[in-house]
C-alpha cells in the first residue's frame, strides 16, 4: 500500500498525514554503537528512523566497557554524547525494551510488529528521580555490572541510560508474590503502573538495519574454566566492570572472594574462541588479544606494582596501531606474555587463589598461583539469534552470524534488510561504526525517492538576549563517577567556586553528561537566570557540542559556555596527589569562570552545500563509494591516477571466501561507466583544492583536459601499494615471488607452480619491523588462500608457511584450520631467527632454494628444498596519499596511512570537515572490509550532501575598523583568503569574509593594535584566563 | 633430534595411518597452543610432551615417533584430549604408537598379562578351576565364621542370574581375603549375581598393549559367554577403571552386538544406597572424624561416565564416612589428574617416570590431609600405594567395599589389610 | 611555595586544540603524571598565541610558559599556523634574553594528539628545568622592580615589534622548518635595533593645527585632542604605529618621528591654543 502511495503524486501529504501514525523510513534493530551510528547518520541524511532496542536503554556492549583500545578512551564518555544526540534527534523515534515480532512486506514497504515489554513505569511520567529505587526492598544481581554488585528490582539500567527512566525487573516482589508496591506510594509523579501490559505496535518502514550485536562467550559452557565455581576466575567483561569507575567497586579492582586487590593476575586468551569443542566457537573473536592488552595497561594504571601474565597463542595485533599497543603493553614492568595455553588446576580452598599449570617452552612445566584469572572471552552471537533471524526471514551462518552477500558484507539474504556491526561476524567498535554508516547508505540507495519527506528540523526555543546583563555564571562540577571524584575533592571545589566573582550558582553531579543532569542544567538556566555556564568535567574535545546544545535548548546562546577540563588535565594526570589536584581543579574553574565573563554570543553560519562530490581513487573502495552516492542522486566525479579503474584489486583473482575478483571488478567498472551520474577522470592528477566543507573547488588535469570541479564533499580512497621486498633474492631469482605474483601465476596456470613439489611461504616481509611498525593485516588470509588453492590443484604438494603469528582473525580462522587439515604445515619463526634461503644445486643438476629455519617447538633445524618461495610482502601507504593529504589538509598517521578523525567513533571521517576516508588508504584491509568502509564513507558523505546547508562555527575573526591601521600584517597570515585589505577613504582597512574564516586566529596574533580579533578566543578572553591562571582573581 | 629435519618429501605415513582408523583424531589441526601440556603429568618425561609428539607426527618424523618410549609413560588418561581446543585425540595417537611397536618388543609386563588373559581368561594366568576353587573356599570360610553370612551365595556360571560380575584377578590370586567384602555387600542387597567362568577377569592388558585383536578376542569371548550361556541382563564391572573402559569402549569400538546392559559397581552402590537397600551409615566415624579423599579413575570418570560417575562416587563415600569427612582433592572429577598407574604403567617398566608422574597426585593427596584415599580402581590403588611409600606419605589406600563393609559392621578381621591402625578394630 | 618549602613554579601552557590539547587529553586518558602546577589554556592554533600573551604572563608572575602545537606540516589549518608559533617564540625568546630573562622559560614543542606520553615527558622535563632555575628574576639576578620595568618596556613595544617584523612573523618556509633556522630568524642586532631605535611620535605644538585628523585615525586613542587645541601624543598609550604621521596633512607636517632622543615635554597649558596660520592671515 505504501509503495503505491509513494509512487503517486501525493507523497508529501500522504507522509505528513502519517507522520504520527507509525510511518518511518528505516527501522534499526539493536541499540548498540552500530545501531546508534546508523540512526544518527540516517537521521542526519533526512530519514525518519524507528530505533528498536530490547534492553531498557540503548548503549549496547560498548556501554559496559571501561576503556577502548588502542587509545584507551573512556568508553562511556565517548559513547554517551551519542545517546543524548539520539534522544534529542527529531528524526529518531526510540523504542526501548521492545522486540520485533514479525516483518511482512518487502523492500520499500515493510510492516513490522514491535512488542513493547511492560516496564511497569510510564516513560512519559518518570522523571528519573530514583526515589523509588531508594525505597525498593528487593536487591538482585545487577546485570549492568555483570551480576557482581547488586541493584534494586526497580532501577535505572545505568546512569547515562537513554531513556533515563526506571524499569521494574522480574525480581519485583509484587510481580512475583503480589505484595509490596512501595514504589507506587513514593513516586511523586504516579509513574509506576503495574497495570501495564506488553503492547504491540505496527510500524511501516521502507528498509531495516539489523544490529543485534554480540554477547560475551559464557565460559560456563566448559567446566574446565571453572567460571562460576571459582570466585576469582572472572571473564574479561567482568573485569571491564571491575576496572570501571561505575563498576561494582567504583573502579577499584577487587576480588569478589575477599574484597582484596589482586596483584598477580593472569589472562587466558581464546576462551571459547578458536575451539572445536562443543559449546565453544571455532572462529577467532578478533578483539580479545587487544582488549587484554588494554586491560593490562589499565591494571598497571590502577596498581603500578601489579604483575600481569598473559597466556596466549598467536597475538593478533592486526588492526591499526595495534602492533604499537602490543609493544607498549609488553614493555611495561611486571608483564609476561607466555605463548602457551594453560590448564586451570585448582582453587586454593582458603586463599581462593587459582593455580595454573603451563608449559614454559624450554623451562619445563610450571605450576603457578595467581590472585585472579581473567578469561579473555570471545564474542558470540546473541543467545536468541535463531529466533531473531526467523522473525526477519534471514539466514544465518553455521556460527550464528548473518549470511551476507559475498560481494557486499552489509546485505542480508532478504532484500531491503541490511546487517550492521558484529552481526556480520566478530569485529571491533570502529568496524561496527563504519558498517553502520554503510548500511545507512544502502538504505539511502533504495529510499532516495522519499528522503526528507518525513524528516523534521530540530526546533529550539527563541534565544534570550543576555548581552546587556551582568554575567551570572553557573558552575557545574562533575564527579565523572569516580574518575574525578576519587581524586579531586569535589565538595571543596564547589564551595570554592561559590566565592568566585559573578558565580551565582554551583552544583555538583555524578555524571553531568547524563540526560538527567543536562535537563537540570537547562532548568537552572531558565529558573536561576543564568547567562553563562561553566562545566567542570572532561575534555571539550568530546563533550562541548553536547553542552552547547543544552544551552540552546535552554534558550541562550551556545557560546556562553566554557568547559573546565578537570579530568584529563587534572584528576587523571595528578591521580597520586589529591590535594594538589583539588587545588588545580579550583584554578582551572577560576580560569574558566574568568573567561566566561568575557564571552559573547556568536552567530553560526549556514553555508550552502554543493551537491556534487568527488571521489579520489578508482579502486574498489572508490568505485563502491561513488556508485552508492550516485545511486542517491548525487553527481560524482571519480578521479583515478592511472589509465584504468580497479586499483590493487586488478592483481587479485579470488577472495578467501571464493569471490571471483576479476568478474566482480569488471561488473563494477561497467556499472561505474554506465551510471549517468558518475564522471570518470583517468590519468588524472589534482593540482589544487580550494574552498571548504560544502564548497570545494578542485582543479584536475586528466584525459579530459583541465577541469575545475565544484563539489560539497570528497571521499578519499587512494588505496595502497605493495612493498617490493629487498630480501630473499627477490627480483634476482624468478622462483621468488610475492603472494600477489603467486596468485596471478596460479590463475594463469603456470606449470612451474603446478608442478612444484615444495612451496615455501614466508610471512611478515617488510611488516612488523622497525621500518614499518605495523601488521599488514591481509597477508595471512592471502597466504592461506593461495595455499588452499594450490592444495586443491595438487594435494600432494608440500606447502610450508613460515609465520610469526597466524593472524587469521574472525571467521577467517576457519580457513586456517582447513589449510592445516589439508596438510599445509605452519611453522612459527622468531624475528631474531628468520628463515634463511640459500641457492644451491642438487646432485641431479637442478637448482634449488634451500630454506633453513628453526622448528620452534622441537628446537631443531629444518631444511626444505623449495621450488617456489612466496613472500607475504607488506602493504604500504600509497605514494599518492601524501599529495592528496596536503591538498585536502588531511592528517597522516605515523605509518603513513590516513589518520581518521577519531579511531573509534569516526573511522571514516577526517578531522577536516567534508572529507571522508575509505579503503586501504586508511589501513591494509580485505576486499570485503574495503567494501564495507566504502559504503560507510558514502553514508557519512550523505549526511552532509543530503542537506542544503551546513553549519559553520561562529568562532571567526572580525575587524574593529576603528582600531585597524591598514598595516596589512593580517592578510598574508591567512591563506584561506578570508582577510582582505580594502581601500577606504581613510586608507587601507582589513575586513573578514566570515564564511571563509576557519577560526585559527593567526591574523589576530599578527595584528599590532588588536583590531582583528578571533571571536571566542579574543585577547580579552585569553588574557583573563592567563591572569586567573596566575592566581589573579579577575572578573 | 640434533640433525636437521629434512622436509623435502613430507609424507606423514604414520599420521595417515592413525587417521585411517580414527578419522576424528584431528591430528592436522594442532595450533601448538600448549593446553595439552598444562594438564599432562607425563609432560617432559623422556624430554617429550604431547605437543612435541604431535609436532613430530606432523613433520613426518615417523621413525622417532614410533620409537618413542614416551608412549609407554603416557597413561592415555585423556586429560589433554579433554581440554584440547582442536579436539585432537592424543590418547588415540599414543595408542597407535604403542600398536606400532613390534609386539614382542612391547613391555614384557604388559605383554605377558595380555597373553595370559587370552590364554587363561585372566592376566595372572591362573586356570579357571583354581579361580572357582578359591572363590568357593573363601565363601565357605565366610559362611562358617560369620553366622550373618551363613547363606552367602557365591556362584560361577549360574545360568539365569540377573547380574554377571567380573572379578579382577588380583584378589583371588594374591589376596583372597579382599574378595569377601564385595560379596557381603551383594548379599546385603540380595543381588542375584554370578561370576562368569569365561574371561572372568576384570582387567584387560591388551588395551594397554594396544593389541586390538587381543582386546577384541577377550571381549567377544566374554560377551558370547554371557549372552549365550548365562543370559544375564546386566554386566557389572567391579571396582576397576581400565576394565570398565575396556568393555565400555570395546563394545563400541569393535561394534560387538550384545544383549546385556553394562555398568559399574559404583553406580549400583549409589543406586542401592539411594533406594535404601544398602543400610550404610556414618555413625562409626562420627567421633573419629577420620578424613577421607576420593580418587577419580580416569577410565571411569573423564573417559567414560564423566560427572555422573564422579558424583555417584562422592555420594557413596559421603554416605559412608560423612560429608564433612570427605576432603576432595583439587582438582577432581573430570579435571582430575591421572595418578600415573593407568595405561599399564605399573607393568611397563618405566618406574622412575611413573613415580615422577605420580608426584602431582601424591601432592594432591597430601594437601587434603586425608588419612584414606578411597579408590574404585586396582591400578590407581597400586600406584597410590607405591607413591605413598616412595615419597614417604602416611595415607592408606582402600577400595570402597572395605569402607562400606566397615560402615555396615560387616568387615571381617582378615579383610583389613589396607586399613591403618586407627580402623583396624572398629566394629569387631 | 609548597608545604615542603620546595619552589613550585607558576607555569601555563597554551596549546592548540587539534594536536597538543589532544595529546594532553591522551596523557590523562593514559594516566601519565606531571606536576599539578602546570595549567593549560586551549587555543585553536598555536599560531594564535601572541607575544602579548607571553609577556602578560611573565609580568603577572609566571615563571615559565609553554606553547604546544601540531607537528610541523601537520597543522590542522591551511596556513600552517605552527610556523607562526615558531617565529613568534623565536622572537620572544630573543626579547626575553635581551632583557635578561632566561629564554628557557619559554618553550615550544610539537605534540600530536597521539603522543600522550610525549606530552607528559615534556611537562616533566620542563617543570624540572624550571624548578632548578628558580623563580623568575631571582635566578636571573634581577630585582623585582627592575624586572617589572623591563617587562613593561618590551610589552609596550610589542605592537611596534609586530609591525616591524610582520613579514618574518608570518613566514611559512618549510625549508627552514628545523628549529635552528627559525632560532636564527632574528639576530641579536635586529632585536637591539628594535628596542633601542624604537621611535616616538611627537606633535610639534608650533605646527599643529588642531584639526583632529590624526586623533581620529589613532587606533588606540593615544592623541589628546580637541578642536583647535594643540594635540598631544600620550606616550603612555602610544603604540608607535605611526598612523598619526601619515594622517597629518603634509602641509602641516606637525607629527614628528623621533628616534634615539627624548621626546620634548608636553606643551604647557597656557599654550595649547592653536596658532593658526590662516587665522593670523585673517587677523
């Protein structure tokens, strides 16, 4: 029905009339970080989203984590602003504690039945005051804290929960035994409603994104782990809660058995992963190696003398910056990485210490006692995934993940339903985020015709003019759980802040970033007549946008706000000096308050957005991204430096999963050429880029001549190159190939390959070394792929793979096992004892390559006469990346790959606005991963391109004409061309074109008179901070 | 292993051979993770461990593998297999290595016992008539000395008996007084049972010898006799680990058709206690508070009945000595360490290695501070006694039947060989 | 001073939002420790840090100042603002040295957002260095009053210095990007000339016509003026930009640039009435 209506002329009216009637564009199922990203991207791209989550709040597994690797960012701190954003977004309709019951219809016209569980609390009435929680007599193990601590039967899931309302658990006395109802009596807003029953809602959407996420493997499946039996055997997720300030012991790592600090802790890797045993998962969970390293680093932060031992097999540091993270962990004092798994022998009945028995490889078998054992549990699909899949009519793999198209990891087996995040298979946060943006882009492709029809703009109250008022500052000091409160004496800081000039209101809060606190802040602004706000909490780099928005909602200009960073710059860096940290916190607040007095209201600009986009790089990533955006009706200019499209993939023949790359590529290229909105420029170089987000102009020299392209956004997909090895007679002996060469030779049916008796493969050629301190990620899969292919052609062939760590992460572990099973021999080597290749002649006159290496377990030398040697050469950044980086002002990371805006949550964005990233230019990756990221970049670009305007910061420069002497010091400082000198009758005067100004303030520091000032960072504002910082009390 | 291994003609003949017979052994899958070593008390003996062994197999070092004496030190206790993430059947591999030895070169002690069994129906090689005579003689003595058992019936080959019970040959041959307690128990519950005369012995050294033919022959003869001559509906294995495994696994492995059900006496003890048929009590130990621990035979627990057997075993012992007086070793149950006496180790001749192997078990027992180890297995029994003496321990090793009779006040004076002075006259 | 009587310096850091502030954040996230007396001020770009800010801090009790930006060529902005910081700091250090202040009290470093540990290392090293140096002035052997006077003198000259050195201050030369080349950007001689040869502007009461065109153009309202009264340059306010000189009609030529000589005393009250040439004629 909807489809028919959509095809008719009356869509706008039709949609409008249905707006309140459960009509939406996309439904997202699963409220973890992946679902959140998809919701925000779609909302920003002009679609109305129904966002369904089965638990009482969105947040998913990420909300349970303490920190995230490899930056050790506070997990909740980076995630929770997104909760608030979801909550406030006018295009996102949030339904928590709800589950999908059935899905009817087809792509473009789905009818979904959603069952809302009874929370026994009226969401519209509950204020989140938690009085009911205080009075509730039932304590039960808190699911948020992994059942380690206890909570009440009525409670809020966690402090930053969205929606921030209570729910009643099945442990409720009234629900169980029909008595109590104390909460009902104490609730002032009569929000408790025991009469509530599950409710079924019918919702109509055009597309669905599934992001059910993962659960941690439950070690109870295997009794040898003794989880649940030995008190001090915990899972990594338990440990995550123990580390966390909002955890069961407020961030103190304690043993549940005796509440003592464990000092000697062991981690056992691969718990439940890479196991063929019943109840376990045979795949690699992809994240455990690195999260364990993170936990070790954090443990050492908590307790510098802690001894940490990691029992592991391969260390799979295959991701961006993981190798350095591993090295950092390894170098810490008191850390042992032991390459042996271990048997949990026993629990001491008195001390409850745990004894492990393990092989030391060379030093005998050892039994050792630990205070605590952390099981590095893997990721598993949710327990109810089977039912889930049935409801949506999609297929699952034998591992219980979503079956996706071999050419598109985001497509499920049912058209119009897409998979996002770890539903595709084990993956970490950034991959979940980028796949969410990708799934959003795919929804956009099929629903492009109705974009914007149901969306609503964000509405704010009119702004109150307070510029004539005396400053009335409100100061809010955050405990940040225990992150600040444990070090800084917050009450003392609050008392001090009350004494500061112009400060009229001071308050403390456990989490000022929670919705509840933000609502209180807005209320204070209105009721107490505040006109300036200082939030003393964490870094403005993540939380400033949230609070600015809060000010807007309260009706005052968002620039009347300053953040005093008393966490990253105080409690965390002075965690051993509580007094000094408290003093400094006061200083920081004083500086902020002083600055705040001088703040001015600023106007933000709406810059027009040019609807065309350019894609730099015509490899798989570039083409996918280009097509996805073109399918959403945007003109795309695809720029390729070479004479043909395809990039590095032209040299590939098949993927591990069996995709015919040649065919895939030619189909893709054909699609690109045929698409009326994609313009391809071959042999192209970019000579100049000017402009800014929404309004770039890029000059291109290509086979089409010189062109100046106007575009609103750019996707950079410049790819990567393959390192040319310098070792092992490479390029001196034709029997020594790279894996790419080998693949080509296999497919061109070279006899010397097919007839080879012994093929040796050597991993990590040019990776994981001093020169390139990173893992090239794809080499193992590539070697395993070629080995399997060779074994298929000639099962009698001997194949030896020399490796340092087998990094067949995720589902790729299956192929590693298959190769083992087919007789491929894997031999570990140490970087200090690499395999040696010598050229020699056999008795029968044949020349051979003699490979000599050490068998790591037996300690014996092994010798192989190899007929062919294949080197897994490193993937290196494309030479072009540097040039493009300079043109678009993009950051390059330490390894020469592009640096994304935020490693975890903005994996396809650049810090430079309007430019997006995908493919191997970001980091080495497999084709399927590149495809996912390419859709992700398209999805992110669409959040910009779908809008007619983009908001630019109000923090730009302005000239006080009276003070300008026309000296011209400022203009040359600005290469944006924002500052111009104009002839007036009084001589020359500088002026600023605000839309061009990027707010760096270089002109400001050149101006002799102070005539040109960067708003929000004026001399006055900075001077007040300096003086306050030097203990001068300035108003 | 100092000369380089040449891998030019990698052909893992031995591995393929094993995989032919045991396709699920997963030998190629080793991740070299080392889990096996962590649970293996035989690790490092003779400079070998399960991981190394597999590695050698996979690198085609067949000669070294086949020669490895370690195969006789490993007891095939399956703790490695139990935890191995890749489910690599190392015990089967070891069995294969043993089988690869020329029969005559295999350890004499095991070989002799195996041959005896094939020839005479028991490992000690005593003629069946002697067995029948001993049984009757001992039974007669009991009937005469203790009027409570004046009707004690012990039969051999009684057709139509419900239960057929096998009998480890150690008792009739070397310590006939140990026969009585079990009979008294069976008598107390009124069991309808008999000994078979064919392959009557509750042992099977061909299993240790890795002699499939012998193992199969013994079992087939036994099964044929029971099904065709006696018609018992239930075959009960005596308090012995490996013979339980030999029948349990043999029936499956050789696909031997049989009409009877098969169980262990330990399960029956538990059932009878639960049903109230066995009136055991713990009164005798109420004041004494003598501490007991329990050894889980690998063949009875980890390798076959798992937690079910471990739980029955504990239930029985708790009912005999009082729950508070049972101090479990850590670890125990399916995770228990092998004592080192299994797999024919007591007869294989590697005494030094066997005792080093047993050290873990010895330490486990001593840690419990128990005075008695209750063990329903002859090989465990032998090994625990030996290491106790060797390492200077002060515990006693007893079968369940001894303590069970003691608790029911039925233990004769001559049936107390394995009790310490503290229990030597209780209930007399 | 801390309770232990150990010298606790006052130190401020002005760091750019994109890299160094990120590095300082990461330093916190990673729990690397540094002394609590260092306080940080966020600017969008290290190139926003002004000579005035540094001198303001030193004149108000700072013992040391830190400036932190992105690594060279990694600046978030197109104009590569960290080059500006490099020039400014280089000049500032020379000025400090000129007035006898140890230039080590000002430090510029590049810290990327990924270099938490580097940020902590720099903070610790710098703090230790300053603790060893001791309080500003004391270790230099300059008395409090004298110190203030010297700082004030340079502070007053900052607009003039900026004006004179505007090209060098906005120099973006990657070829010179190593610190040494930038260190040598300003020679000692250049600094001496800047300070000693700084001009003063004086209005000749004889020539002034009281037309107020100079006063109207003066960016800092440093010209005391009224219609038909002799204008006077308030030397306290004057920033030596010379705008008045160009503003004064060439036919009057009343504004004079004086270099290397004292400014004549202000015109006495009774003579401030302008002696107008055309008035005379009319009279």
